[in-house]
């Protein structure tokens, strides 16, 4: 994986499997609207003869980044399935950068890490692969709002795969 995948949200759960998905549709709309508005504002200022300055340039770049984020999110298809019968984890990701599709057995993972990011108040549940890759799963697009929820999620994955849970 070349980039850090966004947090995948619990979307399906059966007695034998759990599926997490990246839900990009809402994010695509949430970034497209302000991005287009910012670009329109820049267009209006430019058409009215305002000379370009560094502030308009920064606002324009931010608008472009929001539109890019929207396109990325709308075209991204990403999911992770934990199979309790076979004790495997399958990851699929297709986006603007290409396709990643693999399946690994539980021993290919070091542990499931539950902790906080340095600047975040939310809890992050991370599958840590032996090759250094990290996959983030959560109850919402920000992770989990409390430690108990993050641990419940980590223990669900652990119970299906046998991967140990480490809490920070």
C-alpha cells in the first residue's frame, strides 16, 4: 500500500464474518459542495477584475483539494472482510491510485492495536500486519468515540481470527 487507507466502518456482521467498508459517498458530497463554492467565489472575484493575490490563491488551492477529495471518495471502493471460518482477512481497495486486493491468514498479523492518535480524542482500532502495513477499522469514519467501543470492535475481530488485542 502506498497511501494510508481511510478508516473502514463496520457494515455487516454475521456469526462467521465481519465486513468493514469505506463509506465515501457522504464524504464526497461533503467536500464537493464547499470545494465548488470556493472555486465559484474565486471565479467571481477574478471576473470582477480583482487582482490575484496570495489569499485568493490559497483559497483556490483549498477548493481544488476539496474537489479532488470528493472525486477520490466517490470513486473509491474499499472493504475488509474478516472470515472466522477460515481465519483470514481479505482487503480490497480500488481508487484513483489503482487496485490492491489480498487475503492473508491470521498469523500474518502481529496484533490488533487500540489506542489514540496523538492529536485525537477518538480511539483508533488498527490491524497491524507483520510487513508493517496498518489498516484502520472503526464504528464510524473517525474511529470510535470511546475506549469501550474500540475494544468491543477489536475483540470481535480477535474472536473470529485469534489475533491478539493490545490496548495502549
